[in-house]
C-alpha cells in the first residue's frame, strides 16, 4: 500500500502496471482489496490505481460525521491531482459508481471514460423511497449485531451461491472490518443522494455493467441509468 496526503487525510492506495490511468473505486463496506484481481488483470495495458476511500481500509478515519458527498468528491479530485493522473478512466462499483458520477458532474474534465458496475444514481435516485428507507433501517439494525454474522448475510446478496470460498472469505473479511462510523456517515449523507439531474450531462463514453442475478442493483436500475446517460452502453453479465 502507498499513501498520499489529501487535505490533511492520509489516503491509502494500490498502484501497478503501465499505460493510461485506470482508477478503481470500491463499494461500501469494502476497500481496495475488492480489486486485487483487476489490478493484476489490467496491469499489462493500464496504470491501475485502487484507492481506499476515506474511512475505509488503510485510509484515515472520516474527519467529521458531517463529511458528505461533496467532501468525498473534493478528496477524490485532490487524489487524482496529487497522483498526476491525466484524465483517468474511472471504474466505480456500487458506492464507487455514485462517486464516479458525482465526480464527472462536479469536474467534467476529470475522467476520460466511466465504467459503472452495479451502479446507482444514488439510492434515492435509483430506488423507490420505501426501499431506500428499508435499506437504511436494516443497515442501522445490523450495526448493533455481531459483524461477522452480518457479513455472512450481506455476502449472500453480493455473490452467487456457487462463488468460490476464497471470494466469500475475502468479502466477509472486508465487511467485518468496515468501520461503523463510516457506515453511519454513508447512510446519513449518501443514501439520500439523487443524481438523476446530472446524468444527461455526462459526455464521456460510459459503460454500464450489471449482473443478471444482481438483487441489490437489478436490471430496472440499469435500464433507467442507460436511458438517461447519453450514448451509454449497457452490458448485462449472465
């Protein structure tokens, strides 16, 4: 792991390979370990960088409970500048996709292209209000339960039943190690985000990747983003 100071926060990241920059943004309850195989696979053609978002992995804790999406995007933009990434391709998974969309909206020249996997226009921008509240309440309840028990249940919604054990163990470990204060901040400041108004302004090549068995970001979510992002390509993995 390498570290860089961004606005007083120590941000951890992994970097490998050579070529055009490809920036990987992990999902919630995770960190850059989520991308270990992609770091290896893409290194022959890209300089691949996977960060630990503030409050995740080896990065510093969130500086304040009020640290919100704008603060995250400021830190991410500062990270890109500090590492001198020249308009990287940005691949975001779930929460990472929200960051990628918000980054493109705030800093239109920051990304060369977007790859959005299991993406949302924010929970509030992609899910019915009742479902957003259900997820928030469920997560708040889970914060009071044993972390490993919650991790086992959560992994079952992320991976197929026949996923290899190493992958199950890897996801379980990351979820177990997720910091409750970060999770609470995400629920407070990210869950209510609705990015639908900025989607038509995305003007870089955008690939949407979804799994056909994804229960957290189903195909209806994918189709809504596809309809609103000009020229986007939707690929469903079977």
